[in-house]
């Protein structure tokens, strides 16, 4: 098959204040017409820099210092070296029309001030002479092709009105509306739920076949690679460590770095598991419900829509010394529930109970003064985004010491000693305590966030997607650190995630949440061995494995019905206004269903 893209000995350098830095060092690979190649590696490996060079959008400090990038369109036109294009006008004839890019973060790639229709059709009007009506019709066709259920409505919608999965589909539509020969997808599924990720991967495969399009996938997720790429190029610090057919490399990796990456991928393993702790509950949630008013369609109109029920009659408990995993897709109510536990939101119904050091239970809603201060000291939060949660104007030492200052704990000298102790405990060099957050990697910043959460010696950690933004090897390190801290300090944890494979590495019990309700609660071993609820089985089926012999079953998750309670089969189906009980189907294993007979 003819080569559509051929990269030969590409080298890219950045001119920095401290001197020149080689980000890409003599990288070579090729993509055939209609083929798919994945560039794999951790942050800083040079993956995105290569894609920027192919598109001619390197930052001003970057420059190509060697090599060629040969490109040939679907037709029989002669191949061209993209690195020799003379000016911006020549690049514009290529970029967007013949080579397109799907960005990692759809909300950043979309303008909040323009409708989806305007943004998708913009490329059409830039590259083709079309009137507005023709452009709108082609745009709606593309929105239909990428899986929007109502293309006409999506055309007039704004990005904030769409879910994360639909925003990513809109970005894909923007890239594909001119029917490019080559699509570069830069981490297109990193921030998505596993079920939405599977839908996007299925969409890319279908579109690639329908449009005879070549695909360059940039990712650190080997499970994604196994399900979409025919060949893989493994990068480390700008150099190729190993490359070849995906199936061959994954079945018999040769380079230690690829072996390390594969070993770091979280998996749902059949491993020996301790019995979940049976001690007293340090936190109990009883019948908690939270509703939010729906925004009206006009400035001066009152909304006629009923309130949105974000959390619906949730009951759960976190026992002393256990990690309870709370799993579900974006919008299911996980974060709203954790904010109510933190007393940052007030439940509309139900109550949250906390057991203090003397074994006395208190209603969190009734706490005030010294009682509330003691509660906030006992329950600490680890945030999803380690950079956004750290003050860029404070040193790491000040960030970690701040909770102790707020609570009036210790002297300046004792707090400084505590900071050094915490940095050492989370695996950071205490000598770097005077650095600022920007000088640390993502994994190191998350360690700083964990150290800050531990500063007050809490009894409970609420961890909200603490590893979702990290590379797989860094993710494995943070999960191992949390497991070690739980074991050594006797911490209780509520670990919030959308990925069952991540939760499996840490959780003793797992609660599965969908549409504001808990649908299944069970010990981790039992949940993975014998899941009962169709939503739980859909989540398990959506976890991509780095194994070409076990591909994703796209047919089970392609239409989004797994997340719709009204579309579930009996006895789990929940119609509008209906409520089903949580029934114990095995010791400690609860499922929300009408009755037990069909689920047995």
C-alpha cells in the first residue's frame, strides 16, 4: 500500500535560555494510505512536538534541524516534503484541508462564544467556496456522521451545553468536515469516561474506513493503542525505543521501556485480596439527595423545567481503614456527593454522619465552630488537577504548611520540620521545598497535593480522580503511594473515579453510580468476579486492555444505552419517577433491581 506520510530522520530542537534542547532526535516512521500508526510515550517524549512539525505549527522557540516529512494525498499527486513549504499560504492549503488535527481537550479547542455549527463550518468556508446554506447542510451531515443524535439541534448549540463526549465529537467533526487524507489525533480520549472513550475510538475506526483516511494517534494509553492502531512507535525523550506492528510488539515487547509501560497499565486482575475491613463507619451517607435548578432559555424567562436531580437517595458508608471506590461516568453525581461530604454543598434531603475520635457520631450539617473545624481537619481532599489546585505564587513548603497555619498547629520551626517529613513520605526531595509548582512534573505536583492533604493528619481522604490526568507509569506510582499511605497510616479513603481498572488497584469495596443513584455495591473481588448490574458490566467492557487478542466489544457500548436507566432490561430498568430498592443478592453485594429472580 502506498505511503501517505513518511517521516525520515526528523530532529527538532528548542532554543531555550539555558541553551538548545533536542526534543526529537532522528525519528522515522511511515503511515500507508488508510493505515493507522500510534506514537506512544509519556509526557515529554516528543509525541506532540512531532505532530506540530507535521502541521507546521511548532512554537516559536522550536525549529526542525534535520530530516524530512514526505506527504502524498489520496490522489496520484507527487509527494512533497512538508518541511520545505515556502510560506504560510502554502501551509494553509495543507492544514485543515488535507491534514487535520483533533485536540486533547475539547473545551479548550472550542470557542465558548460561537455555536457548534459556526465552528464546524468555519473550515469549510476557509477552504471551499460555499454559500452559507450549503455550508450548513454539509456541517449537519458531518455532525450526523460523527454520531450526534440530533444534528440540527447540535448545530445551534454552544459547547457548554454539550457533554464531554459530544464536545469531543464536535472537535472531530471540525477536523473531518473537509474530508482530510490524514487525521492526527492528539490524546483525543484522555479526559473522557471509559464508555465515552470506547464510543470515540469506535467512531474514529468507522470514519477512517468510510473516508479512506490515514490516522496518526498520539497517546500514552496502551489500551487505546491496542484497539485502534496497526503499528506503534514507542518514544522516550525524543528517540524511538521500539517500533513495529502493534500485535507483535504487545505480545512480545523487547525494549525495557515498553515492558515498563505495559506493566504500569492498571488492569482488573484476579489477584489475592484481603477481606474488606468490618470496623465502624467513619462516614455514613443516609438517603442524601441534591437537586439543581435548570437554566431558563432566555434572560427574563423563568425555567419551566423540573429541577435536575444530581444525587438521588444515596446510602453508603466508609469504614475505618478501608478504601471505598466510587465509580461512574461524568455527570453521575460522584463529585456532587463528595462536595456534600466535605460540607461544601448542603443536601436537600438525607444526612451525612461523621464519627469522631471518641466514637461519637455527628451530623455534618449541624456542625459549627470548633466541631466543623475538627471535621475539616479529619476529612481532607485530593484534587483531580494537581496544577490547578496548587497556588502558583506559593512555594511547595508554603503550600504544604498552609493547612497547619490555618488550624494554628505548631510553631514555624515544627511546621518546617513537618513539611520536610511529608515531602520525604510522598517521595519528593525535601531540598526542593522552596521551588514553585511549575518546576515540578504532573506526578510530582500530585504528590505535593497528597502531602498537603496529609499535613493535618486526617482520618479520611477524599480522592477525586487523582490520577486521571497522569501518564500510566506516573499513575501507577501515585496509586502505589496511596496504597502505602493507607496501610501505614490507617487511612480511610473515598476514591472517586470513572475507571474500574484504576479503582481495582486500591479499593476494598466498590460502589457503582449512574444517573445520581447507586446501582451496585460490593466487595471488589466479588464485583469483578460476578457483576450483576448491566451498567457495571458495561463499565467493565469499556476498559481498553493493552492486549490485541482482547479488543473492546464496541457493540455493547456504542449507542450510550448503558447509561440510560430507562433502557436497561428488567429487572433493573428504572422508568421516569420510579424508584427501585438496593437488594442484597449475596453477602455484602447489593444491586438496585425490582426483584431477584431474573438477575440470578
